[in-house]
């Protein structure tokens, strides 16, 4: 049996982790291909089910510190590496460790700084009594830091020794362990080693500070990923849990997985539709925004189709089930979101890309340094001096190269960038999204709720009577106040905004499919569609509605028995900021494409109003996703902005998904960026924020590495034969600390950047 599935992976910390897992899977018998995505923490594996299975694959990577999460039921899984309660418990444990490490790190930095400044006579020497106190306290603090908080890094070191697999945890483990072991040996055998090495300096403080910083960075990363996969959970919540079916002439409530093809299903008012089907009896208005994205419920009568997950608003009806279970449109949307999320190309932080080369190179340099000092240095300096210099150089290389600043380079810039975005009303889910956004050259937007406001409004009034506009709205509002039709709300909202009072209505009646009627002060009024006017045999030139109906506006006609009094137009109005927002995107060199389920005339009219480059109308959710794929195949980096469940697959497929916060939870969770208040002006600001943040990250990486580029050769003793330069691990620790300070300081500068 052939199986291709996407699984969540537990234990990934960096890009090299993804590489290790991918190589392990590809070497496993029965696996044809494996694609491990660090950004989404997923593994897409195509394997022969007769030769292997998910549990066996998980066992293959467990010795390396990773595992597959294999849920028995999607509803038990939140799209994270572990069930949500387990993840929250892990975050709480990490937070407790960070809180315990902060005072230790601050104390260590204080002692380290005092010793360094004392060497340059900036401050007095540490008093002897205090020095002895520090001498005994620091080893205890470092032991806790390394063996409790630093346990994952020791495990990374162990797995490197046993399996030869190295990642960033390995380097952190070796660096901190080397500093700790060296310091411990010097402390324990101070008298014996005094003739071999400089016993004045220990590096417990380096172990403490590095582990504190790295652990803090990992905590921030884990916290930001807590809601990464909520989109699937939200989609599943759209499904009805039960269905009311007719069996043996009786209504019976059954779980939806027990509904079969051609079975009759009863849908009550305000109920979720559990399966795809065709109406056989009754009529109602159904909210289909989940599928179409359009705000106004659609009238359904016998013979019309409805889909699972949509909501019945008013009447009751009976449908015949045509698609059940995994066949429904909602099930397909869920599958598309899962597929798109799992198939994205890995978006790796720049630091992780560099680490793939950095880790092995530093290890080779450190061990080569020690070996060369012993091999070459012994001939010129004698074994004791060569060993002393060799050990000092070995520790110095690992300490200065220990990736504290490298670990902070991306998180600090991201923290500042995300914070700045939040103040601007731009909510960013993760660093990968922010990194990708600066490369976007095409923005795909949904119409409803993105370019338009997403709810019907009264946009115009044509007065054909001798009455005032206020009188006409008062009469119309009074009639619609008793109507269940969704468009009625637009008229009522307009009347309330204008503070127009309603009148008493007598003999109210809904004229099915055409409108409403009622008497005010003894005069009978009608409000509804053109069909109602035709039925009343009133004279009315319908050509006056032509252009506006082509623009997607819905006419509501108010009449009495003798003549047409007024025509009001209801439409989903364009957001006032839309035109400028599109212009700003054009200024950034970004093409704008609009996708909508609405009709072509309406879409083209709105696109022309705001200056959109390309329009694709009358599309279903899978068509939106296909258009995004088509643009990506052309080499475009695509951002998708939308607000409905129907946009979720396209949001997930796009390189960057941007959701309007006025939209559905599913759209928001499928997207990497959410714009508060549905303000599309913020799209261009988000792109600028990404560019500024990525520039900051590159600058941070420069500061993280400049100390290594200069310091590692000096620490290794490369210039000792020429200039007598040798970098003590104390100064290596200072360089490491300075690189971190430089990185944090540069990140804080981002706060002052304008968008």
C-alpha cells in the first residue's frame, strides 16, 4: 500500500535538524521521498505502507532526539508537535527555567565585567574574601545551568559523539561543556595544574551566560509557535457534529459519519448543514460565506444545492445527501489547507542556513587548534607551555564561537519587528512569514471584506415621488423592520444612522421570493424586487437600473398601489482606503490580482475603481488556490490577502497569507499575518516592516560573526608566531558578550524606523 502523508515532528531546533531527519528518512527502506520543513515543523513522507509505517519511521529518528506526532484523530490535534496541553506545560517549564537563570546570568556578567575591567585598572581588584566566595559559588551556578537548563545541549553533544550528527545544540553543548570541564579541572587540581596552565581564570560564567541567552531565545520561539496549526482545528469546528435524518418515517439524530448517500436530512433554522446535498422540500436563506466569501445569505429552494458547514438562517428544509464524510467541499478545504501547509518550501532563518556549515567548521578548527599546539608547539615551547596554550586556544575558539549572538541575531530583530508591527495593527505569526514577506512581488486579494467592507450597505436612493428622502426611508425601514431578509438589515442600519424613526405597520405580509407589504396610515406600501413591481403592473423604466445592477448593486423598490416611489441600492461598498492602499503597493513594485466568487461585472467595476491590475471572478476556493499556484509556477513570490473560510486554502498555499481581522478565525489562523480592523493600507506597511527587519537581521549576523572572524584566528594562535598574539578565553568571553550587546543594540534601533 502506497501512502504519502504529512506528520508533525517533535524536537526540531534548527535547519540542520531538518537536514538530519530528512537524510535519515530517505535512507529508510520503503521511503521513496521525504521533505522536512523546519518552518512548519512537518515531514511530508511518501512511503510504501507494506515496508514501513509512521511508528517505524518515528523510531528511526528517536535516537537522534526527534519523533513524529501520529494522531489517531485530527480533533485531538491542534496542528502543533504535541497536544496543546502538553505544549503549554512545556512552555511553563521553560519559563520557570528562564526565571531561575536570569539572576544567575546577571550575577555572572557582573563578576565577568569586574574581572575584565580590573585588568585594565578601570576598577579595583575583587577583594580576596569576595573572590573566594565567587570562586565557590560560580561552580554551583554553572552546574545547575549546564546539567538542568542545559540538558538538551548536553544531549546534542552526546548524540554527536554517538551518531556523528551535529546541529546548533551540539555546538552549544561542546562550547559550554568545554568551558565547564576546563574550569572544573582547574578548580579541582589548582595546585597540580598551576605549572601547566593559568589557574587564575575559570569560565563558569561563560557556561551560565550562554545557556541563559540560548534558553531564553528558544522559549520565545516556542511561545510564538503555540498557535501555528490552529487553522485545521478551526475548520473542523465548522463541521456539524450530528445530523437530523429521516429513518422509518421518524426524525433521528445521528453522528455525521453515519449519514449515508441519498439519505434525507432535516435542517432547522440557525442550524449547520452537515453534508453536501440537494433541497427536496422547504426553502430558506443560507449563509454561504464559508464557501463564496459573500456576506449576503443566498435564497435556497427545492432543487438547489447546499454544502456542509454553511449555516441555515431562517426557514426549515429537507435535503437529500449527495456527498458525505471526506467527499464534502468542507472536507476538501481542510485537506487543501493541510496539503498547502505541509508542502511549502522550507523557510529557514539566515542563522540556521549558516549553521549548517558553521557547526562542523568550528568543531574542526577547535580540535585542529589543540592538535597543532601539541604537535608543533611542543618542539618550540615544551610540552607544558604547548599544552597550556593549546587548552587555552581550544576553549577560546569554542567560547568565542559559541553561538550566543548568532542565536540572538534573528530573535531580537524579530521581537522588535513584531512589536513594532503590533503597534501599527499588523499581527505577525512567526519569523518565517516576516522573512518571506520582503521578497513578495505579487499580492492576491479577495474582494469581499478585503477591498470591500464585507457587509451590505445602502449606497444610493433614487426618489421618484413627492415625498422627502426621510419619509421614504421611514416607510421602507418600517416595512423591512418586520422582514427576515438579510438585505433588510442594510436599510435598517442606514435608518438608524440617520436617526429616522419607524412607523406603525398594519397588515404586514411577506410576499415570498418578491418582497414585503404593509399599510401605514391606511396606505398600502410594497417593498421588494422588480418582480414585485411587475406583479403590481406598475409603470417603471427598468433601464435606469441597468448600470448599477451591472456594478453588483441590489435594487429594493418601494411602491404604493399606483406608482413606484423610490429605488434604493444595496451593495457591499468599497473600503475608502482601498485605492490608496493599491497605489502604495504599486509604488513598491508589487502587482495586485483580485480573486472573487462574485460575478465578473461587479468584480471588474470594483477593480477599476481602486486600480487593481488583474481580475479573476466567479471562482471557487480551489480556483483561488490554483491561481496562487499558477503565479508561483511563474516564479512570483505571492502574498494572499483574504478574510473568509473560502480563502483559507489560498492563504495557506501562498508564500505569505494575510488575513483581515474582521474576517473568520479560520482565515486568520491560516494566514501568517493578520491586519487589525481589516485595514488593507497595512499591507504595504507590513512589506516595509519586513524589509526593515530583514536588513536588521543581516546587520545582526554581521555583528555576530565579525567577532568570530577576527577572534577565532587569534584565539587559535594563528598570529602567535608572528606577533605573539594569543586570545585568552576571558577576552573570548568578552568578545562573545560584546557581540550579543551589539546585536541587541542594533535590533533596538528598528523601533525608530518609519514604515
